[in-house]
C-alpha cells in the first residue's frame, strides 16, 4: 500500500506556473460576474456617496463599464417599482445592498434583503418593487451591456384567452 497522497505524487501546482490560469482583468463567466457584483457591493466607498433618492421615480446611475458589461446602481423609495420587464439579450446579476426589494415572477414572489443576489438569463421576466417602508439600494451587472428593457403587461392585466 502506498502512503503518498496526491499532492506528493503530483507535486505542488504553485511550482508549475504554466498550469495556473492568469487572473482575468474583466469577468467572463456567471461566477465572475457574481463575484464582481459582490466585490463592488462590499466596497461602499465606491458607490454610497453617489446614491440619490427621487420621489417621482426610481433613480439609477451607471457606475462602471467594461468590455461587454455594465454596472448600474439603483435606489428605490417605498412603493417604487420597475414594472414587469425583461433585459433583452442581456444576462444579469441583481444584488440588494440596502433595504429589501420584492421580486415577482411567474414562479412566485420573493423578498430580497440586503446581501441577496439574483442571477438571470436573457428573456427572464420579472418585476422588482420596494414593498417595504424603508428605502432600498441595489446593484445590477448586465452582460452584454443593457440595450433594451422590454416591458410586459402585468399578469392580472392581460386579456383572457378566448377559445372558439
């Protein structure tokens, strides 16, 4: 029986630099976009001084752009919402950084407190609303950058289907 462990057999991977992946300057995978959103959310000095609240509509500010992606900062006063929409050909990561937001989808309703994240693919239809009594702030990463946001009728507003 051989008592050598895998590390002793294979050697130390850090001693074989050609096997290491260089860190990417810009995210390229879902996990990397989630990591980007988390790191920006955790660095409050980077965004907190930019937040504004608008009594008439939710406020938004493009915080950063990179090759093929954008990062947006949004604020939501109680009662403000996005309306039902998708993000066209963009995928995204929504991260709540302050307060609580509610997400409505065909699968149901979910409360998203500070630190919660949602990842979505192109064509994902949802509505985000601040149903709470306190303001909320969220961070959104879109890949590729957001070029459209088609609105959808609310389920309770759609005309019932008629069969002949």
